[in-house]
């Protein structure tokens, strides 16, 4: 049994109606793009700036990460701060880079719980639920 041929949608912009073609010819200019732009609702500067800051730049997350670095430098032992630094926060996990494997072993074995408790005391258990230490 033969199947009917599939209809492939045309590529490119949609075809103009007769009205649009006549208006474009009479005006000497195709104003359809401008008319479409007018149909979309205008947004206030406040809405646009808010979208850019929160959705594109993720300013809230960056502000939280900067605060974590500030608190890290103030609360954590200076010997650890000299060899480890927070590098990111994702879904409740704070990622920390450690410069040498010796310090990585020291922190993971003996200081991980202390560091986690101090940061959770400052930020809460929902923001920082876990810490992941990496060499790097």
C-alpha cells in the first residue's frame, strides 16, 4: 500500500497576503516588520533590567557566591584559606578547590565537618547542604 507523500512546510518567511502586497507596493516600503513590532507589548525598563539581571546574569547567585567567599575568609582557619577557596555553588553543593593533594587529604579527613557546620550556621542548611573538595 502506498502512502501519500508528506507535505514539507515551506522554508523562509510566511507568504504575504494580497492586502500586504498591495500596501507594500502602494507605500513603496514593506512596513510589515514594524507593524509586527508594534503588536508586541512594550515592557518597562524595570522589567527589562530585572530580566537581564536575574535570568541572564544570575545576579542573585553571584551575590550569594561573593558572600560565601567573604564569610569563608572570615570564619575558616587562615591555614585552610591559604590553600582552599570556594569556586562555585550548585544545587546546595559548595565546590571548593584545594591547591595540593596533602591539603586536600587533611581537609577531607579532619576538617570537612567543621567547615560544613560553620558555613551552615552562617547560611543555613538549604543553601549549603554539602561540600565537595577538588584538587585544582
